[in-house]
């Protein structure tokens, strides 16, 4: 039998870091501060202290950055905010911006 030759091919893969997006809660005149804190704890897993700080940013500055996520996670969290707000009849809105 003949001798078999095995060739190895080297490949390199360049992994690109995914684009990141800031999720921002927007202030309105109807959503209660308590509900905003509840959203921040339930959906974004913030501590009570961090949730209160972000809620005050939303209330006083008109918006507050909640976190930075990949596109899919940011969209999912925004959808969760909208669903929870709709269930409670609040107009709370969240948006995302490229970081």
C-alpha cells in the first residue's frame, strides 16, 4: 500500500465585536416613579439604589440610560418594557441609540 499524505489547512477567523446600543427610558407625564423603578429591577436587573438613581435621571433630565447591550438584547428589553407598560396602562417608552 502507498503512503497517504495528509495536508492541514490553516484558517484564521477574525471575530468582530458586535455593535453596542444604549437603552434609554424616556420621561412622560403619566408613568409613576414607582413603576419605572419596578421596570428597572424586573427587566434590567438593577438594584433598588441603581433603579432609583436612573428613575430620577428619567424624571429630572427627561431620559435615563439604563444599560448598553447588543442589538438583539436591546430590542428584546425594549419590547419587554413596552409590554409591561401596556399591561399596566402606562405610556412609558424606551429607545436605543448606537453607543
